[in-house]
């Protein structure tokens, strides 16, 4: 079945997911997202502790390359600013990949927005099951590969900047993974319309 812009006459809505108005579900997804983030950060923190203007000399120790506390503060501020900008930039890149896939499968540009809890890319098209799963999972897969490669290429002191973006990549995809899980349990003939903050599922009757 192809993507369509008008719902077939024999299709009826069977359920919907509304992260904007269903506060309970939104909170649950955000809690799971935080747990995924913590699960990624804590073990790596012990394996590769962050260091600034320093080099590791053991699993838990580092030696500073400068004794000037002002240099350390400047480096810390730079790290925080760059990491914050990188994570904000990732949000736009994540939705951009959603949008590219939406345009590929529908032939029209996606619309973008922000609910206060999350950014989104949406469309008024009705997508079949497989294309929509690709749309949902494309960002976490594409950026997961890109960021993993970058982790091996960046200088050691910027490892954590890239890794924090990777954490955002996986933890921020909790909603996409939840929708994919729900969709995987539905029939092959399902159609999905994703407004961005909410989505509807339709099935032939």
C-alpha cells in the first residue's frame, strides 16, 4: 500500500497517541528517557571519566596539564557551551531526518513545531506501516552511526561532548521507539497520520 492523502472509505480510526494532551503517557516516556540517559552515562563515566586540560593516568585518576585554575575554568565553560550547542543542534538534525523521510514517502515537505515538551516533524499524509516505521526510526539509526564514528575520531577531551549528544540521540528517541512498538503489534494494512505531537492509527473495517 502507498502513502495517500485521503483516507480510504473503508478505513476507520482504531486508536491514537497524543503526547500533548495525554500527560500521563508524556511523563512515562520522559521518565523512561531519563532512565536510558542515566544508564548510558553512569557506566561510561567510570570507564572513561571526563577530564579537562588533563590526561588520564588510570581508570579513576587524571593529571592536569596546567596548574592555572583560570585555564581550567575557561576550558570547563568552553566544554559546557559547546556541549549545550551540540545537543540543541542535534534536536533540529533529528527532526530534519524525520522530515526528509516524510518528504520521501509523501512527496511533500513535513511541517515542524515544538510542544513545550518536544520538537516534532509532522504531516497530514496517511503512511503505511513499513514506511512509517522507517520515518520513526531513521534519526536514531542515522545519527547513532554518525556519532559512534565521531567518538573514535574526536580528541579525547571532546569525547564527552559527542557522547552526550549520543545519549540525547537514544534517550530522545524513546517516543519514536514507543510508537514503533505499538505499531509493530498492529496489522500490515494499518495507516498512520502523524500530526507531530499526536498521531492516529487507521485500519480497514
